[in-house]
């Protein structure tokens, strides 16, 4: 065979040969901390990594309308009765559960799964209610047991919620992660096996990614769910590289060991802007960083003491030193980017002399001693809690208040906060659904003081009456007026020192396509690709 004939044969063989398999696409996200857990029913801190489940309903924010793919829930449509008490959901058909656990559900998602996921949280006698601790912070903090009267299966793909009272933020609330749908079939199998807690440790759901492995404090590995009802994700593997130090996260991003990172150091932002390998995404955060007083402990049950400590803190100095310009002083418990924000509220000025006067009126002219809890992790609303605590400690010392800085591992910190072990504590919040109720009730209502995220343990009836009434009216103008009044009462009573609303930054490598900062503090990787 001639050289020319050989070349023709080889060329023809190349054309007829099957194409080479494309290399799997792996995206690595450098996360700031280990997860609290893998079932979002139990946790509120934002370090819950559950790619398995989805809520029955997803809010359609302006962010999502602008995305290349519309975020939709497990309900195709829904109706609301004229009196606002009955919500009927028509469920999506053909949605398959996925898992890498040993048990695999045999049937598609249906109404039984919706009933299981909500009844577990609602009914104290449900066989799964007390499994894994039985503490449903979101569900109880938003007063859902007092809102939901009953949940009924009308057929395999129709579910009806009947409420005890009108609840304007109900749809927004059940779009949150705590309302994700789990497999009732899987739960039944684990209960029969005598291992019901496995459903909270080995997720089974309907989402775009399956968890493959978790090594505590090191890594979480996911793979794309090939049967996801919206289609397989463009990336094949998703890895959460748990990296607590922000400088190390940036070093990994720079070395292409991760392609997306969380919570950069403010001091690194200018360098990131100039880095040709990095795109620095940013937007005003739907968040609040604050210090909560435990109002059930003396002397913080005295409003004069709380007001005094507000006057004693130089918040402008904190913004400059801790946020380094990437934040604004907060005066209300909701950010100015959310509707019903009351800009007429007057903040506490930095006035140490006024602080001393109030302490004297409270019988504490010589000051007192307290603890001051500081978070061990970076959060979008607080890039350096330790530094912030040190600055507040120094400010309070000027008026005779001696504060001891205390910290714990993140999960323990949250557990002890909920138990009320603290006297004062730094904390914060990123909005979950864009409704003011998600701040004003979830963080400050009487219900949330006992079982939710009200770490001030504050229950003040005039405030409670306003936010309760605002939940029960549908007119946005009336709700705005009520929430505006609630913000005035909050400021007068001072259960917190409102410190800052931050700008949220997210560095991503230039080869990442389709990643966006989510307004509710989520990291959504479905639809993200690598070029």
C-alpha cells in the first residue's frame, strides 16, 4: 500500500471512529465552613448543604426571571381562595427521587411526600417529629403551627393547605429550604429498618445534584443528577472544599484549585479587582449584622441599659475597620433594599456621655461585667466578628462596662445561642424570601424567642401586635404602614445594636459561566458551566 493510500485509510478510519468521551466537568466551590447538617428543616445559619430536595413552591424573584432558566418548584400551578385561607397545589408529574444511599425510592414524587415533609414538622405525634432532635427552628419561629390548620391529599398530584388565619407571607415562606420535600417512601423504609435518623444524614430528594461523599471539615462531593426533571446540570461534579481561612480560599482560587469562593477578606478586594483571572461579582446584600442583648437576663431586661450600650458603640469606626467600606451603618432590623423600610427612624448616635447618663439612671453608674459572644466564622453580614467584638469591647470599656469575648465552634455557638446561654452576642441574617416578615417576625417575634432565631429572647407585646396584624392583611400599603410602626417600636426598645448592612462580594474565575450572586444568600450551581 502506498504512503498516500495509507493516509487516506487512516483519515477515513478517524472519521468513522466514535467520538472521544468528553472529560467530566468538575466545579470546586471553596466554602467557609462545615455544614450544620444535610436536612434544612433543622438549620438556619446558611451552612446547610442540601442539594437533594426542593420546596413545593419557589418564589420568582427579579433575579430568577432574569436568569437563563426559570427557577420553578415541585408544583406546576396553585390557586388561593378569596379569603386567603386555602392554597391548592397541582404537583408536577414524572419527578424522580435520587440518592446515592443504599435505599432507592421506587416511585415518583407525589402528594404523600408533601404531606410527610410538612406533617413531620407540624404534628408533635408524627413518628418522625422527634427524630434527629425534633427542633424545627424556621417552622416554629415563623409560627407555622399557629398558621397551618390541616394539609390534605386530594389525589396523587393535588395537595390542599388550609390555614387558621390569613397569612400574607405564606407562599414566600414555603419557598424556603426548610420546606423542601423529602421522600415518604424512604422515610417508611428507614423507620422499618430501625434507623429513621438516616433520612437526615443521607439525603434523598429531587434536586439537580446527588451527594456522593462527605468528609467532615474537609470536603463534600456531589455529582449531577442525570434524571433531574429540568435536565442534567452542565457540570458533572460539584465539590465543596471546606476552607475556613479567607486568605487560603483566595490562594486556592488563584491556583485554580477552586473556581468559586465565599466571603473574601475586604482587604483583598482591590487585588481581586485587578486580577485578570478573576471576576469580582458584587451587589447590595439583603442582610443585617447586629448584636443581640439577651433581654431575659439582667441587666439587659432594662431598656435604659440596652439604649446606653447602643449610644456607646462607634458604628462608623466599625464600618471603616471591619467592612473597609463594603457596608453601611444599619439603623433598622431590615435592610434598605427591602420594601417597608422606614427611613424616618432615628438611629442612636455615638454618644458615650449619654450612655453614662442612662447607666446612672438604671443604677449602674459604676458599670458592670458581661460576656460578648463573637462568631468563629465569616458571614456575608460580618466579615470579621472577632475584630468587631474587640472594637465594641473597647467602646463599652469607656463607659465602665467590662466585656469578656467568648466564642465556640460554629454549630455549638448556634446551639448555645438558641438555648439563651449568652448575655450579648454578635449575629446576623440574610433574607430568605424578600418579605419583611422574614426579618421582623422570624428574628424578633415572641414565637421565635422560644423556638426560633430571636436570640435577643425579646417578646414585647406592642411590637408583636403590629407584626402579627401585618401578616394577616394582604394590602401592601397597610402592611408597609404596620411594619414601619414596628421598626419605630424596635428602635425605642433596642433589643439589638443594629450594626451594618454589607455589600456582598463573590469572586469567581473567568472560566465560570452563568454563576450569579443570589439575593437570598444561596449558591445555586444548576445552570453554571465551565468553558
